[in-house]
C-alpha cells in the first residue's frame, strides 16, 4: 500500500507554517495550517529533529517513529488533508515508550480536527 504522506520541500512553505497555528506537548510541537497550491490527495507532513538531540542514528530513529505514528493516524483518525503539518521533535521523545508517545500524538492530532 502506498503512503499518502509527502514532505514539504520549499523554504517558503516552512516559513508560512511557522507563522500559523501550533499545538505543543511534552514530545513534539506541531505547526499546522493551509498552504496554497497543495495536493488535496496527499498529506503534507515534515518531521524535524534538531542536532542538539543526538547523533544521526538517534535523530533518524525519532523521525521513523514519528512517520510510523502519522501513518497510523491517517488510518485511524480522519486528519484534515487540506492542512499541512510540520512536526518538530523534542529531546524527551528519545527516551520514552513508543505507546505513550503515540497516544499523546493521537490526542493532539484529534484536537487539530476540531
């Protein structure tokens, strides 16, 4: 099954999202909003981890976890496909249990729907 997730690519898209709405929790900060010229069939999501978090292996592990959680959220929660999302990971995400992180992100993504 093909993934319905694609990443943001242009610097202007990142800047526009950073100026729009956000939801923050213990593990991530999610910026979201509408972007012009966006494909309505795909979900625009980008994952960012700062270099302060750790080496490349740890940062990629965090991004893999986030990508997996968002793939599950697309299947279980009806996310708004007209929004674009920027997910910025926090250092607390590295040492916590996957299921706790998943529940927290599902709750926050559900709040975005409303």
